[in-house]
C-alpha cells in the first residue's frame, strides 16, 4: 500500500491539492478554480484526487494553507493549518535550502519573503494594487487578444524598450493604449508590461529590503518567462523557478503536516471519502455582548462540526458532542 501526504491551498482564485510521498517527492498535483465556492472546489478536488490515486493508498496526514485554510481544515480534518508565508517558506527551503529571497505572485495578491539561515525573518504582502498580480496580466492579455500562455515568449522577442507606467493598473492600461497608438509593436508593449509589473512589485514590496540571491520565483505568474527575465534584469541575478511553482503553498502545508504527524503519531484526516459528504454553513448574530459577533455554524452530513467567528471564544471553544444540534 502506498503511503502519502496531502497538501491543500485554498485561495480566492484557485484551490490546489498536492500529493507527496514520505521523501517529499510530489506524486500528483491538481489545480481547480475556486470561483467563490471553496466548499465545492474542495469537494471536487478531493474527489478527483481520490479517483486518480485509486484504492491502494493510505493518507498519513494533511495540511492546509491559503485564505480558506481554516474552512478546509474543518472540512477535511487537517493535522496542521498554516499561513501562506510559512507554507511558501517551507516549500522553498525544501528545494533550495540556502534560499534568501522568495518572490510570490498569484492571481489576486503578491508577497515577498526574506530568509536568512533557513529562517523567515521578514515579509510583505500586497493585497490592494491589482498592477502587481496575475489578474492584471490576464486582463491585458485579453485586451491584446493573446493567450496568457504566450505572453512571456512574446515578451522575449522584444527588440526595443517601451517603458509603461506600472504603479497603478488603471494608468498602466492607459499608457499601454497610448503606446499602441504611437505605433509600437506588440512584442515591445508586452515586454514593457512585464517590466512594469516587476518594477511595481519591487517598489511596493521590496523597497528598503535587501534582496539577496538565491532568489526563488513562486506562484502562478512564475510560469511567465517574460516576468522572470524582467526580475533577473532588475535584480542582476538568476531567478529560480521550481517545477511546481504554482502549488508551492500546498507543498509547504504538506511537508508541515508530515512533520506534525510524526510528532503526534496519528492523523486527524477524515479520509478521502469525505469528498462524498455534504457540507452546509449557517450563521447567527450573538447578542451576549456589544461586539455582536457573526458566528458561523459549519455542518458536515447535517451534524454540527464546528463554530467560529466569535471574538471571546464562547461558541468556538465549546466542545461539540454527538448530541449537539443538527442542520435544520
């Protein structure tokens, strides 16, 4: 029987599920669009992975990360729940043990993580400016009528520098249109957009920080070779793009779950068949104090499984028994 570990990264754009063996080798990966429905995305992801793995497997542990990590942990029974900074850092160290800088750009946010001697000591996140995220590139590719997969290779064909304002998504788009009207060719404009995005990232997240090599580029945007080249030119060093760059958060969560299970001796994972369960969420406003917290009640197969959302712990810290309420 094959023994495996699972890592789950639930974000606003995508839900990633990865499978690793006991030696931290990635066996399988799965990318699903979240589409604002994390419960459905998780059920679909686990169901598809269950089908792909077959019957002769034993899941030894599961870790979750991402903005929906607590929901995923409650649904699936996670051994460890970690924030994205920690998960990305652990995954990068697994590939390049002496990594000093992590550039991570996803669909809706971006982050920079600095490490020294294998320890995360500084980080910064951008969750506000669209010009520093993958969704910005998606929009510009759509405007230009180019598949996003070809964006990077076209940027490498550029022969002339076209500087595009990159501090704001709105200004960048206006500047791109202006450059088109001046007659600049598509490759130069695309390369200008890649350089603008890299400059925006370094100005917003890297300002005042010492970005030392080795540098790892993670997240979905790392697949864009035009952005990689722009970062290499700006930083003056090689940028390492891991094979599984788009699922590094899930890989980190998986590695951490393996370490946690080794310490505890057993897993909390509820099993691959949990994909066939039904899940429902209800909420109520607690009027016990002026905070008026919105408390979320999470049901698994019509049985109350968890509560959260209260600031004082009145509801979330209470042990739920089999005799507790069922879904109305």
